[in-house]
C-alpha cells in the first residue's frame, strides 16, 4: 500500500491496493471510499488500473486530518482505512475553478480566473516528441485552458492512428469496451499533470463524433461505464473541466438528448468536487439548453459574437464561446478567419462580459495543425489574446459587466446606445474597458462629469498602451451638434479624447 | 422667345417667355404646357425665373416632332404654341435611370445602371473654387451618383454660410418663403449640368434637418410650393433622382408621416418623367415603409449590411444602402470606419444583390470633409469602390441575385447555407460573384459538376484579378470529411480551388 501522509490542499491523494486480476475486474469489482475531515465527506470511486492494481484518488478540499475507509465487493479491497494530513495550498495552487458572480469564474481560493483557452483536440495522441513540443509552445503562450479530447480523433487533417488506445483491442483492431487500457490512461494522466504544472485548465471533451474506432457509437452501458471510470480516474485532478461533448448534436442519432441529460446528471451527482460542466454544440441552431441545472456554464460555438449579451440574459451563466471560428486557412469557414478577425472577435466577447476560445488551423504539409494535434503556433492571434488576458488580469478582481444601458456606465443615454451595435464595453466598479472595433475616431466624445479617470488607448493589434489626453469640451468645437435634432445625437458634452486614429483600439478608464 | 428646333432625346427643351413681374409672380402666376408627340403627352409646369422671365422645360422622351401649347392665368403666357424635332440620343446619353427587373436599375434605353454613389451633401454651397475642385475629383473617381442637398447645411463640420440662398432674404437674414431666389437656382442647375456631363446621377435631397435658416421648418403650403417649383425647374434634368429627405425621421415633429406621404404622392403624380423616388431614414428603427407605391426603391441607412437579402424580400424593390457608415475618423460612429471596413461592407451589399453609397469624413483643419462639402478625397475606399463598379459592369447585363439557397446556385445544399452567414454571393445566369469576406481559405471546395467555368480570384483591396486553379477532388485529400457526421458537413466533392490565402477576396465564375 502506498502511504502518503502529507498532502497539499487541492492536490491528489492516491491509495494503491492490490486485488483480484482474474475475470474482468473492470466489470466485476466495485470499489469506493469515503474520505472525511471534520464535517466534510467526499465519497469517491476507485478504479482498476491493470495487473491486479486498484487505485482510489482523493483531492482534499480542506486543511486538516483526513481519514478514509474503503468499501468493495472484493474482500482484499474492502474496509481499508487510513489517514493523511492536508496542508495549506502552495502559492501557485488556487484550487479548482468554479463559477463566480453568476457570469464569471474564480479559483476555489477566491482568485479571479479569466478563461483564455486554446484548442488542441487530439494533442495527447501524437507521440512524445510532438506532445513535448506542444507543452513547450503552451509554456510560451498565455493560454490558461485547453480543450482536449479523451478519445483519438478522425477528421480532416487528423488521419493518423493514436499511440495509445483507451480500450483493449484484438488483432483486428476491434475494441473490447469492457476493458480499459491502463497504458493509455497513464499517458493521458501524465499529460494532464504536465498541464497542471503550466497552470492550464484541462477542458476534457468526453465524447466527440470524429471517430473511426467506435468510441462515439458505444452502447449506453459502455458509455456510462466510461463516464464513471473518467470521474474515478481524473475527477481528483483539480484543473479538470467536463465538456460532455464536442458537437454533441452530430451524435444525436446514437445518443439522444435524454442520454446527454443523463450523462450530465451523473456528473453532477457523482463528481464529488463539482467540476465545471458544459456541452458544446455543432450547428448554431442546436445549442444545448444550458439553463438545465446540471450545466455550470455555457460552452457555445457561434460566430455571432454580438449576441453575447443576449446569451448572458438567456442562460444566466458564464458564456464561453469556444468556437467563434479559428484563425487559419482550411477549406471550411470554421477554420479560416484572419488573425485580425480572431482578435477582433475575442475583444468583442470579452469586453461584453463573456469569454472566448482560441484555435489555429493553418494548413500544413504534415497535417500538423495546432487545433488538431498541437505542435507549434504559426499564427498571430495568440500573442494578442495573451495581451488581452494580461489587461484583464491587471484590472480589478472580478469580471466585466456589459456596458450597454447599465446605470453604472459612465456612458449613459444615447452614448450608451452605441454599445448595442457599435462598440463593446464592460465595466467593473470604476473600471471601464471599451473596445471600439472597426471605428477609428480621431476624437471621441465621452460624457464624463470630471477628469478623475486615467484613460489609456490600447492598440489591440500592436499591443501597446498609451495615455489619452482628455480635453474638456468648451462648446464651440466644430464637431458638436447644436441644432434641434441634436436631441437624437450622441451625447455632445463632457470630454473629447484624442485617439490614435486607427481601428481596433480599446479604451481603458481607471479612476 | 427662345427657339430650339432640334432637341436630342432625353435632353432639355426650354421655352423662355416674358410675363408679369409685378405683385408676386411666384404666387400669382400659373403656367403650364402640354407637349405632344404622336400619342405621347407630357404635362409640365412652368416657373418664374425673375425679371419678368418665365420658363417651361420639357425632356422629350420620344423621337419625332413635338408640339406644345401653354396655359396660364397671365394672358401674355397663355396659348403659346410651337414645335421642335426630337433627334436620337447621342452614344453617351442613355436616358433617365429607372427600376429594372424588380431589384435593379437600368437607363431608359435598357443599358444596365449599377449605382455606385458618393455623398457631398452641401457641395453646391461652397463657392466656385471648391466646387470646381469637387468636379475635378469626381472626374477622377468612379462614382456614378451623388447624394446632394438643395438647401444649405448646418451640421458638425458644416458651419459656413452658403454663397447663394434659395429664397429672397431681408437685411436681417429672414427668408421670404414665397419668393425664390433665381440666382441660387441658376447656380444649382449649372452644377447639375456639370454632373450630367460627368455621367453622374444627382440624388437630390429635398429636405433635411441640418438647418439654421428655417428651410426645414417652413409651413406646409411653402413646402409644397417648393416641391412643385423643384419639379418644374429640374424635373427635366434626366439624371435627377428624388430623395425626399435625409433622415426624415428627425423632422417628424414638424413634418408628420402623413405629410411625407403627401410629398411622395405629389412627386409620383406630378413629375411627368417618373424619376426615381425614395426617402432616407436617420434612426435604423425608423426606416420609411418603402412598400408604399409612391416609392420606387429603398434608400436606407443601416450598418447591418447582412440584412440586405431580408430587405429585398421585405420591400420587393431595389435596395440602396446609402449610409452603411462612412470611411473617416469623426467623433461619431456614422463617420469613423476604416477604408477596409467600408470596402468590405460595399462588397457584402453588392454581392448580395443590393447597392451601397460612399461617404468620406476625415477630420480636417479647414472643415473640408468630402461628405459635407466635397473638395478632395483623402481616403482609400473610393478607389476600391470604383474597382467593384468595373467588375459589375464587366459582367453580364442585369443585376445579381443573392446566391443563398437559390436553385440556380452552383453552390447548393450545405455549401449554399454558408451564404446565409459567411459569404456573400450573387448570380446572374452562368455568372457568379462570391465575396469571401473575413475568410482566407488556402483551399476552397466548390461542388461544381465540371470545369466549364473560368474562375478568378479578385483581391478587393489590392484590386488585382488572377485566375484560379481548380483541381478535381479525387477523394483522398486530407481535408475532406469522411465520417458519418459528414452529412452535416459542407459539400465535400467537386473541385478544390487554390486561393491566395488572404482575407477580402472575391471569386468570379464565368462559363
């Protein structure tokens, strides 16, 4: 039995046990444990890891002494007890990410978390050389979340066999969905730990339709066994998010809506840590009903980014638009927008109080597209997305609320109306972040009462920040409205900001 | 009496008469004439032009001998008769522009007319030096329509007094709305003739709210007198279009909707030539009901350019989006988009079977903004708009029909669906023009049956046209879908086009 006596909060305690290896332990053996610390109790499932080895993992959520007792239908595994001490979290360990303040996220210790994710669906299936390269790239980039599949991927540009298969296979390549392949899972978990070290949340895609091995068309019993095995194995990784599927609607023929609902409920009820749960649509008309209680946040694929404010109202949960189309040049619109457009869409999502996900799909002779396999980033948007993340993190804690029509806004009235269709803007107390998009005002009029604000112009492409001169409007400037229909005109008084006169600027107001 | 014996078709016959100059001839004297040629009859109003001079103008619409008889309550003007011969139109004279084929325009002789207009609201009020400069600029640019006000303009960046006033004024600057100022009209008509010489249609804005002289708030009787004077004076100019107002909705307090309806009906009934008639909204929610029968085409201000196909369906008339926002840098979003964005919006409008209008609003120390006063063009979009015009004129006669879901489309099914949200595309028989917008495909798959098409990639910004290689898809290309959910995928077979791999391209298919 492995003994671990001191465990840092939100890290992993693992109990290793030896038990039966005959028959099919994956089907035959039930194993669970209750972990207790004062009035806290976590009930977790163990799992068979091959060669007669069983494991039970626990992520302690509270400092202090934890005790546990196992329960099993196999006598060798039943009634094992023990204890460990949970020590305080280290400085760079903030715990799992949860929903915070309705539309936003925070780590368990209260630190704000702003998701700036990327997408490498099948990066863990590419072999060590390329996977190490992916990790090196991630270390240089500023992403703090990655969308990744458990299963290998069969799709345009993704034709290669995986190194490891999640289930045992016979000589003809037929999988036995009752027998997991521990080697696959050891590798997968190693990659999860690599991400943890980089501070990157793992947005785990449990099912997807891009399949030639049969993983997308397993029967319901196998699906549920897989889901529970996943919870048992990686629920204790603090940086895991559950994404039920990528493009679940392309699988509706084999997994009807009721089954997706059931999967979500299983996760909701059986993941003792309550990791974030969502599900990602394919067709924009098939967005899952994210108001369902098992869903923690909205994961959406939709290029109609201006709708972010409506989505917030519709779902009352954080909005993460993980596919607003990718920077790239493939034959399909989902992966062929310019870097400029990708950055533009990110800013609109974020400045309106939502979040967005990155992907990169530049065609490559060796089919090494970042979005599919990882490797290296070839584009230009990722740097600007990192710049945007830094701006958010440099601001006050907590997330942005859309500027539109808000009473807190420093841009009320007609000026506020512009935020519906022209600008994107978010506020957080006295902090305002406004994205001007395609507009390149030389002068912008802001109806401030006074000049208490420190104002910066942020060049979202060149990644520069420069202070803006605000000049009090005296009233005789040539650009002001002064006739009756001026009532319909934008707010006409306050301060005139002299801007760099180019598009894709943002303005930051700090009191 | 001026005698003109030979008049080219669609040019101007003018009968000059001397009559009473005492009292107020503008109010006291009625003058009209009937012009006949075979079974054609045109009833036109004459007008007082000051100093006892009266004029009756007629644009003959038919070759042959025309005779006329005048009618007046002033005996000197009554019962005058005469005749002239209408000769064939010269090669560059195609007659007035009318609606053609529901959504498009053509000259009276059947030649296609694609409106590519610009906006210089008050250019005729700037004095000869600047007005000549405007004409010189227009000669170099490729615009074939200009939106221009009759009345002078009071607005941001437009503070100067006009050179001429349309009405007589007293020493205090108060206008007498019963007495037109012939000098103003001579000048205005000279500028109209200058435009005619350049082949530019004059989209005459009859009322507008940008006013400090009282022209926007005249009483109803004066308004109608003005409208009829306008028809009498310039209805015979073949290149005149009637734009009832700019931003009519900002004048609703003084001119309620019923009055606008009445103005339109007067034009509809009393303009013997049936010049094009429309009316331009301010607020996007206040678009005039262009289904009304007096309206010939939709003049709209709306930056939501993707709606062009819906507007076509809603109104069943040609769509001219004359304010999709202007290239410039003023403090207001209506005049602060980049040249790239202006060109992008033009292409979306036009490739979807609509039309668009240009304006340029770069701030200037002397307040010489093209959109207000004319002068010189400083921007970059006008050249690309000219390039687009040339592409349309190089295509088959007639206008484009939106590609979306059309049975004629060479891009049916799923590929056709892309046109709803991703691409803009129009067709005309075997001719297809497709704008790819923000997408920068290296390869694009088109489900062509054969390679009968000559295909070009058009760089809408660099203004280059280059042939595209179409490679028949063999079936094993890495970028193709080949799994079940491929049913939902874009069309997967046909030809692969190798594209220049940059955004803002268009594709042209010609059989």
